[in-house]
């Protein structure tokens, strides 16, 4: 079962695995007290 079917998940980080840039952007926003925002440049798969 996917984890979101068992427990509430607040955020998803795309990628398998997510890149370091995605982690950095996400954690920087969380630490600064901002709602995490991942720009398209970090999450596109083309």
C-alpha cells in the first residue's frame, strides 16, 4: 500500500529519488516558515 493510504501525508517530493535541488528548495522553505513551493524547473521530467 502507498504510504498516503495509511497515514496523512502533508507534502510529496517528486522524483525517484528526488534531486538534491528539490530537497534543498523544500527544506529551505520549511525552515524559513514558508509554504514549500517547487518551481517547474525542479520537478519536470522532460
